[in-house]
C-alpha cells in the first residue's frame, strides 16, 4: 500500500493545529510531522499522544541540534524543517509540505491517486483554491475560488470577475497560485523550497499536475481573520515586498505589497475592507461571476466534527 505524510511548521492556536492534523488523519495520512514554531506544551502533548503524529518543538535546543542557526524568516524555517524531515525521518512513500491553513481535497483516496502515478513521476503538484469568507454564518459548506492554469484566460477573466482589483491579481488570488507538492521519498540531494524541490535529478523531477487532488487554502476566512493577519503578511509574509507583480510594472502592474500599501494609503481601513469584500467575500454577485466562468467550487469542511473524532475533548482544557 502506498503511504503518504505531511510536514508543516506551525505557529497557530491549538484549534487550528488540531483541525489541520485531524483532517489529514481522516484522509489517511500515515504520518504527520508537525513542527511547533513556538513552545506550546499542551498542544505538543495532545499531538504526541497520537500514534501517527510526530511533533517537534523547534526551540533553541532543536536548532542547536541541527548544527545551524535558527533562520530569521519563517519561510526559511519551513523549508529547513521540511528538508530535514524528508532526509531523516520520512517513513512514507510520499511527503508533502503544506501550511496549517491548507487542506487536501481529494477526488479519491489520496493513496489511490498517488499509487496510480507512473514510476518516473517523483513530484505531484496540487493547485490551490482560495476560500471565500461565508456570507452567512453556520453554512454547511465553504465556497472556493478556483484557478484556471491558462494565464491568458486568467488575465481576461480578472477584470470581469473583480472589476476594481482584478487586473492587479493573478486569477483573483491573494496568495500563491503555484500550489504545493507531494514528493516521492528517496530522491538524492533533496532540498525543499516552498513550492518546489531541488534534487540531484533536477528541480521537480518527473512532475505532474494532480488535478484530482486540490489544495483548499483558508487564506481569508472572514474580515476579522484577514485583518488580524494583514500586517504580518504585508511586512514578512505572502504580501511582503520583493515578490513579483502579476504583470510588469511598466504595463501597469503592482505587486501585492504595493497594491495593498496604495489602497491603505488612499483610503485606510475602509478601502482595505472594500478590497476584501470584492476579492475575498462570498457575496452573491461574486459567487455568480465565479460560477459563470466555472471557477466556483463548494466543499464541505466539517472541521469541528473531524477534530472531535480524532482529538475528543482536546479543546475543553485549552
């Protein structure tokens, strides 16, 4: 039987950590390697008690044991931890590196999809779909904006679906469109990047697009959550300076960092809220425009029920 696992470096509330772990345990993950980016003894103990989870606290002793200093940027910590796991501890056939707000959505059992890949395929790419903030609390499903891989089509769709901000965004996405990867273990000289893997056989050897396995990205679950994460993302995260714009600056392009800085400078928080409502909210008009272009997907994510199944009562003492 084909086995698979995930490695992640996480700094998040206990509920989010357990939701992430429970969802992927329920999908059949053979192993979860969860690196806690800050000390959390209670969450560590809950994870440690599960036979399929290997938690680590990445404190000063951990980084000293690696023989290298703790990277300042969290992206570098993520890739270092993923690479170390792949090389030393990954007792699975396939290992993926994803974040705590990303959830695999397979069309069939994950192990079945991976077992069907040809022997010369060593990398399976999972494309993202971004969650839209619910327009009504308590809905039994999440709405996701999907991504067409045709860049020309994305540019044509953008100003129609998102009339104010679409031209500056890649497919209307706030975060990555490259997706994440599952990698067959045993590749020589493997070194993870956020969206790719370098090996002695080259970058992403034998890569295929695994269209039957989506990556649900809960990047903006509601206005309060997005606003709470905004400053960090703008300074050091997925909206940080230095990332390329969707189109060249001389053609009117702006990076996400510069776009949001401009919006905020001109209109403050109300302008940021307008941006959020157009791009991230599941308003009827937004859903209609996405559906018209075949870019809307509804998915049930019963995270509370799945968490209670695998970690019953774990939040009661939090």
